[in-house]
């Protein structure tokens, strides 16, 4: 992947809208089977969302190959100017929300479940925003996620709500962390505008008791034991329990150390 950085004068910011499901990460990865088979026969008659085919989710992690995910055909991806200031909001929504399939409607309470597997787990956004100790143990790596929009004015004109496509593109490229990169898709290379997905969990509304941020390995394991155990067994084989135990101990020791430092600072200050 080649990246073309642009100068960032008059920088602005871009954040997820504070709406239900506004991160939409599951509509790129975990909920949808190939070719949107979950929608069934009628999918051919329904209009596609603005995110279909031209917006992807790019996952990058040091030392690993980039991963690129297509969005569901019915994902609407919208960017709009937030009032009078120069900041932008992006909103990812299902354009067949009222008729969405059961596996989408049940998400995230039954995240990771399928017809054949009953193992549920944390949703992808919560894993993305989890502490690095959790990701290093459960996935053996950390990762950064981006929305990747094909840099094409016709595509951009479908995405911007209250901005003309050229003005919107210019503003978008000034946003914090946004840059253009050439990404290989199959045998072709295309320019994409990469928008980092920020990890501000409080910006996304939680819709259920289960759909809560991951704060520690112990808390996540108590809630999602079966799913996490499966990952650990895949990564560490018969040593998985030892790895889990020492990661929890280390995490709790570090948290205790931080508390003591804070308490010492409060006494002195
Ligand atoms: S049908 Fe709707 S909720 Fe389900 S994956 Fe597609 S966009 Fe997301």
C-alpha cells in the first residue's frame, strides 16, 4: 500500500455520529455471509446502500498482511457537516433496517453466533476498542481499522449529505488522520481515502446489557468465556490456561501499580 499524505492546514475532525449502530463495523465483517446470502432472494430487488462496493474496511496490523473487507450491499455510508463548525460526522446505517435479517437484528447480543454455532462473543467494535492487553492475548496482535472510500467524485457525491462532492472531499482530506493511499484490490490498484475509525466508545450508543465495552481480560473472559477460550486454544494449544492466567495477573498488577501511583500523586499534589 502506498500512501500520499496531504498538508493539513485548517485541520478539522471526523467522528462517528452518536446514533444507534453508527460504527457499522459488523456490516463489513461478522454478520454478513458471502454474497449477502442472509438477505435471500429479494436482495436483487432492493436498492443498494451508498456504502456498497466502493467502501471497504481496511485492517492494518504491524507485521501482518492488510485485510480488506467489503461492506454489506445494504449499508448506507453518510458524511455530513456538523452545524456551522468545520467538523464532519459519519454515519453508517442499514438501509433495510426494518426488514433486516434476524442475525443482524440479534446483533450484538448474539454476536458470533450462526446457524451451526451457538458460541457468542463480544462485538467487533468492542474488541477494537478493548485494551491492548486483551488484543495481544486473544488475537496476538493489535490492529487499526479504517473506512476506505474509493477516491472518485461520483462515489463521493453519494456519500456527502449537505456538501457538494468536491468541497466535501477537500474538507475530508483536511480531517485529522485522514489520508489517501493506493490499495491493491484483487489484481488492480485504486486510490482510497482512508478514515481512521476512532476508538471513542462513548460516541456509540449501546443498545443492550451485553453490548458493553471490554475493560479487562478478566471481565471479558467472565462474560464471553467460550468464545475467548476457543481463540486461546487456537493460538496457544494446551498452554492456553497458563497464558490466560499470567496475562490476567500481569494486567491486574499493572492496574494496582497505576492506582498506587495515582494515590501517591494525589497525596503529594
Ligand atoms: S442487512 Fe443491514 S444490518 Fe445486516 S449486514 Fe446489511 S447493512 Fe448491516
